[in-house]
């Protein structure tokens, strides 16, 4: 666990709630008393460096993928911690759709260490925002629940209002790559006063095509951001690619 007092205090709050209301493993095994058990954690297919060095696409293991060669993304680099399958998929769905908000802190822990490993020089951290309509429907932003403890763990300023979603787009689920891009056009708005000249890290739960991170990065760059990086907990991939993934590091309590 990061040796940061803000992070430790935040982690302690959720740990206290776990003591009062014992959780169930979000990985899907049903184990009681733990948010994310060791067995489900070790089943995670960690991506590491076996991906496109620009967008993090796992369809290539090294170098830069064809899509990035043809059209460079608006962000400098994007990465994800693990492949979106098995317990990792269950964790995201439980956080996003089952109101299991304590999982934001649990998912953030391995992400903190991997972001530090990437060596990015970051001035501020922003979660991908929800529209007002989606926020009212869900009651919370799952990306923010992951992003805040990451910011605390990295000791980086957290600015959730530096980026807003100003258009209530349809769900990206089931949309093809080009349709995803069109769906997100003019959906976000950045606060130039907060991001001008800054190196920004944008956090989200899952990357599928990368369209959301790319659109956010484009808006932030247009508002004056110096560099934009993207990081998500999971990355969608074909099942066969999981065989090339790495084993996760030891789980920390």
C-alpha cells in the first residue's frame, strides 16, 4: 500500500465499512469477508508491456499497432492493468452495475503500482466523467471511485471538474469502432483554466476501442493540456490473447 497519509486514511474508511458490513468477493467466487480474494486476483491476466506502446491494444505484443500508425491518438500513451475477462470482468460489472462502491479502492491498488512503473510525469488526474443524466441514474461515477484513491496514492492533484460530459450519449456497448467515435463527438468539455500547460492522467474502468480516452484527450489538448495519458483497470480482448498475459504481482492487504 502507498505510504501516503491521505491514501491510508481513505483506505481505512473503506476497511472500517468492511468490518461493519462484511463484503463478498467481487471476482465472482462468493468468498465472504473480502472484497477481492487472492484466488480471483491470481486469475487476473495482467497486460504489462505486451501491447501497442502507444494505445495499449493487446492485439499486438510489441511496437505500435496498425491503427496508431495510420492515425496517431490524441493522447501520448494509454495502458490498462488487465484483460477484461473472468474475475476482472466480474469486478467491473459489480462496481458499475451492482452499487458495490468499495471496489473502487480495491481496483485502484494494483493500478497505482503499474502507473508508477510506467514512469509518466503527471501534474493532475481526472476521471472520465458521466453525463448528468447517467449520474442521476447511477448515483455515482465508477471511474471517480477508482481515480480518487489513485490520485491519493500517487500524490497527484485530483481534479474531477476539469472535464465534463456535456452530451448524454448512448451506451458504447455493441457499437463498432467508427460508431463509437461518432457517438462521442462533442460529448466532453474541458476547463482550460485547470488543464492549460498540465500533464494530465485520465482514468476509466474499461477500454474497448479507446474512443472515450481519445476523445477526452483531444478535448483536453484543445484546452491547452501539455500531454494526456490514459489508464484503465481493464482492456477488452479476444480470449486467445489471455495466454500471453502476465501473472499479477503479490496481492497487498
